[in-house]
C-alpha cells in the first residue's frame, strides 16, 4: 500500500493525490471525483504516511492499521463509516485490539474507515508487507558503517 503522496486536507472531504508543487502551494487531485484543486501553504494538510493512532503501548502508523483492515477484509471494503458508534467501535476493536479508547474518538475511527474505503475503491490497498528493494545491500552498508564508527572510536 503506497500512500506516500496521499493527502488529507482539513476542511475538504475525502483524500487527495499530490500532483505537483507550485511556488504558493501545490495541486492535488481528489480521489472521490477526480477534480484538481490548488492548495495554499496556509492550509492544514496531512500526509497519510505520517499519521498514527494511539494504542496503549505506542503510536501505530495509519498504514499498518489500513493493512490490518485489508487482511481482515481480504482487500475488500470495510464497514461503512456511517454505521452507529457501537458497531464502529466493535469493528475497530477487532482490527486494533489495544487502541487507546480515551484518545481515539469515534470520529477518528469513522475517518480511518472512510479513508480505507476510498483507497480500496481505487485499488490502492494491499495486505502485503511493503518490500524494501535491495534490503540486503542496505543492511550490509549499515553494518560496515557501524564497524567503521567502532574503529574510529578506539
């Protein structure tokens, strides 16, 4: 699931795909209706890849939560965000059993399920773990850097 360029814009419904940056902001395309909008620098914008939810032990990235929904639903749609709060809370408890009920509100859960269903309709959800290309090379490089630092300290 690649949400690196997917945006949530405060005050605007749905999700947006970042198209190009301009001097005064950027151009984004709605995933709901395909309309392009310009967004100024003063707008409150969040990248989905940077959003996390509270659990009792840590903050869990939204991408992990959406992947858990994709696994549960076999990459199909989740329940509607318009269900009553009790149904939403019960469903979300199955997805993230340790979410912090005091800091994660029903409105947050509605937003996550709505966003998941938007991404699912566009074929952008996946239950696969992200694969890092050339992971072995990166690992070897990091090991070499650590060894070099240890030698320079002695």
